[in-house]
């Protein structure tokens, strides 16, 4: 993956600082160690390595949680990461649980409402429209002969499809907390700054955690930390995915619309209230596209504020 220049000048020091913060947080929470879902991706791998530095490999548990659509190859990569770090790893397939909750049936019903002859064995994914206008989502279905068709989704069908597939992230988090209770461990969340800032997570799913070590690191900074921590090259070269749909799917085509390198720069520009001209120069986008990108970053922050919000507790005695 081609990445923009990192802002981290001393990655080793950053790794040590984050490891100390994780150790302090675990102690503050009164926990004994750390548990996290490991996917074989760079974010969870970096978090696992930081936890090893924080509390030692013997007090870190990595959970591999494949399911019917996603996870076979990823679980193998995750196993190699855990072995390289020397941490205990447990395979927890979640297909049966998702079946019992009706995840696949609900999803298939939605798809069949759009593609009448759809069969559950057909691969599929959800994709967004190109940046620059109103965002619309479409379903891509691969037929047995390899041909793909694209179908724009109405808002209610989109919401129903997302609601069904969000069960995957919530079940994985349930498994993580079950092991955390059993071991007396803290649950580690793995979102990077881009995902955290832009709401690319499921509420009470992959957005739920006791500690989020890399939530202030941009994606390219996470890659730099992965190199510093000595993580396997296959992890550092793996394309980030959504780990949700059966067809290969990048985060760019599903959610962000721009390459992750560009998104890092857009988020940073929005934070600094950079001008459109400066943003265009930094990202290599036209001024029109830079303006559109900044609007989308800010719009997503507003639209996903709900995901960050704590439960509202009314005061029964308020006047």
C-alpha cells in the first residue's frame, strides 16, 4: 500500500508511550490483562503488539472469530500474527450464532427483494457512489457464471441490510466480553483515528471497548507503527476490508469514497480548518473535489455523532 509521509518522528517512542498508557488503563480498570479480536489486519495486529508490550504475552488473548462469509483466510493470518507475538489465541467461529439470530436469513430476504432469483451461495457486497454528490448505496451480486450486477438500494432496503449484517460485529464483541469476564481482562478496541472520527464502526459492536489504543493514530501512522513493532510483512501489505460481505470489499468503496491516504489528509485538513486550496495541494485533488471531500468529512461527523453518544438518562426531578 502506498502511504503518505507519516507525522510520527519517533515511532519507537510512540509505541512505548501507548504501551504504558495501555498498562496504566488496565490497572486503573482493575483488570488482569487484555483480550481483543484479531482479524489479521494491521489495526488489530498493532493493538495486540502494544498489549504485549504493556502487560506481557502471557496476559494477552487473541480471539479469531470467522463466519460463513468472511474469516477463513483472515483467521489463518491472525493465527500467524498471534504466534509471532507469542500470545494465546482461541478460534471462536460465530456462524452458528448468527444463523440462530437470523442474520443470514434477514440479509438474504433483503437481497431477494432486490434480486428476485438471488441464491444464498451467491457472493455479494454493498458499495457507495463516488464522492462529490448525494451518497447512494448499491448492492453488487456475483452470479454463478461470474457475472456481476449492480442494483441501487432504496433507503429502507439499505437500512435493513445494514441492520442484519451489523449483527456480525455485535456478536464478535459479545464473545470478546464473555472472555473478558472469564479471564478478568479488559477488552481492547481497534479503531484507528480515521474510523473513530468518521464513525466507521457499529455501535455496541466493534465500537465498544474498554481501551482504544490507536484511536488517535491515522491509518498511515498505524502502518508505520506496525513496521516499528516488527509485525509480519503480510499484515503490513494487507488491504483493509470491512470483513462483512462475501465479495472482496475495500473500506474505500463501502464507506469512505476516497483512498485511505487521501482520507487521512482530509480529516487532518478538517481538523486544522485548512483552506480548500491548501487541502487540494496536500491531497492532489482538484479544488472542487477537495471542497467536496471536506464537506463529506464534516457531514459524517455530524451524522455519526449518535454512535459516540452515551445513553441519555432523564432526570425525573427536573423542573
